[in-house]
């Protein structure tokens, strides 16, 4: 196979609507978990400490959170069908792509400086991707009001 054929196959695997996740963002990743014959959704919220290959179909983010005093890191393939949704909660000012120095820090020294951003605009899906335009319009109105209140 030629490189062009491989690129076409990779592009066919990509999701059409993906949020622009950067290092330093606090994200909420919703993932499908299979237990027996059933699927359930699980949410993992933490700071993105690394982004890899953003333009590729193998784009990956590494998310870190502290649970019960233990640091937990999880990598997610952005275009994986099991990753249902990635929502950006906070955006921070960082100057590097790999924030591995956060692993050694705890408490106040591990905090990042938050940066103002439009949460509704960043997390919005294109109109073609929403399942029902009427339902999404009524759901986003209260969220927009909450974002302005913050």
C-alpha cells in the first residue's frame, strides 16, 4: 500500500467533530466501558499533561488526576469510537506541550493559572453533528447563562 492509500484509510477513521484540546486544559472525558454484554459511560476528569499527533487519526491526549492521594494518568485516543465526548472545563496558561513536571508536584505548587475562554463556543459541536437541533438549542441556553454567571 502506498502512503496515500494509508492516509485515506486513516482519514476515514477520524471523527468529524473534535474539540481543540491543548496541554493545560482541564477536561472531562466520557468513555464507554463494556461490562459483560452491557455498556456504561464513565467520566474521567483531569488535566491534560500531553498531546500527541493532533492532526493524525492516532491523536492522543494524556489526562492526569489525583484520586485518594494517588496520581492517576490515562491516555485516550481522541478518534476512538469508545470515547464518546471530550468537554473542556478550564483552560490554563502553559508554555510547553508536555507538562511532565506536574507529576512531582502536589498541592498549591501543582496549580496552573486559569485563562478566560468561552466554554460554550469551545465545546459546541457543528450543527450537522447534533442529533436534534431543537433539543440542543433548549439545552445550550441554560449552559450559556451559567457560563456567563461564572
